[in-house]
C-alpha cells in the first residue's frame, strides 16, 4: 500500500455503523483530499443501503466479508459504544487502521483491550474527540503550553444540554447501561471532559452525584462532580441532557495570570496579565459560528471530524502517533468511570 509521496494513492475508508455518527463520518471522509469512502457495513439493511446509495458505494451486512476487502485500509467504527471493542478487535486483526467514535469503549478495561489489539496488529488507532481541533481550543492549548496562565487554579467543564424523549427512544441503545455505558457524561459530556483533562492534567480525587431527573432511562441525565487535579488545582464538571432549552458546552481554565472561557467554539473570555498583540484576534475566534448541538445532535458539523481524520492520514504517511490515540482517549473514560463509582 502506497502511503507516501506527492501522488500518493488515496487511502480507502470503510464505515461500520450507518446511523447518525456514520453519516457524519461519511461527510468527513469524502471531504478529505487523501481519503476515499469505499464501502459501508451495518446489520440494519435499510440504514446501510441508504448510506451506500447516497455515496454510490458498496454495502455489507456481514462484517468479516466487509473486512476482507483489500481496498479498505481504515475503518470508522460508529456502532453503539459498548460494541466498539468487539468490532475494533476484528478490524485490527484484519490489519485495518482504526477510527473509533467516542468513547473508545464504556470501561477502562475494554479500552485497554482495544489498545492492545491495535498494538499487537501494528495498526494506528484514533478516537474521535473532534473538539480538540476547534480553533478556540487550539488557541487555548497553545497559551497553556506557553505558560501564560502561570499556576493553574480552577478548571470547569459544563455540558448543560437538552434532549427530547425521542432521542433516547430512537435506535434502542442510548440511555441504556448495556450499550451506552452511562448517560449525559459518557455520551454527551465526554468531549468537554476530555478537553478539561487535556488542559488541567491528571485527576487526583473525585466527589460526585449522578441522578436521573427527567428522562425515563436507566442512566443519569444529570450529574455534578468536584475534582482535585494532581497539580493541586480544583475543578467542576456538570453534565446534563435534562435542561431546557439547552446551552452550549463551556470550558473554563483559570490561572494566577490569566483566564480563558470557551463556549462551543467561541472565545467568551481571553484575559492575561501580560497582554500580547495577538490577544485582540484571539477574542474574536468563533464569533460568527451559530451551529450548536445543545438542543439536538442534528446541528453537528463534520468539519472537525474531517480535521481529525486528516490527522490520522498524516500520521500514517509520516509513521507517527495521531494526536488522539487510544491512551489519550482512555483518560476521559477513566474520569467518568470514577465519577460513576463516586456518584451516589
């Protein structure tokens, strides 16, 4: 397989799971210059035929047959969360690079199994945390790496969203312990929790409360947690799908020398003791963006999925680790699992 050079052969992608996430991945893949969507696979014959027809590609309901295609080098796994491990292991053994929707899986133990499967097969693994590629987040990360915050004091991750009952009824797996592994935290809040730990570092201690206050589901639709990070800073996590009308997710990082707050991809606050000329432009990031998934997943853009898929392609070409590999993706699952254990 040719993966280098100015006239490189496009990398073939295949999608497993043709629901909402699978459709987002299809848009992202077909928008890249160096990737090509070859085929899709799903047990749901209607769903797989619909996606295949849209992109004029082949479809399968049998996973082993799908994985036997030599022109598929990368598979995007978009099945229910607790099935990620079973599918990823089969794909890794077939020699395919892996793009797994968040979470990597619903427990740390299952995450480790996937990571080991990819390592043993010699294939690269990335897990979709597309918010790390947002302009506001990248600017925040750069300021943090430059030491502009000084000592970190507080970090906050707020995901106060709204989901109608139909959201949980459709598909039959969301809001279930077996397939979703949890509720508002591991499905919705995990993106911002990932950003929080990426900025603030490892968590030392967690105290939490989780509740089901609105929806008729097996798992939490409302949760709060207080964190102590290993660097001594404190943090707060709020996650909900029970709040009307739903607000954009918010990430806040507070230090002795500066504060940055992000809502979606908009900079709400960008203030540092030592002002730089570039700060004027940083405060304008995201001002024109209006799309949000706070009130429903239909508002999601594929733009940042595309950026992450392109990052994987580059990592394959250059034989490097992708920005978000299995070990990185496991960190958010570890935090959420600890919140669930603590939350009475």
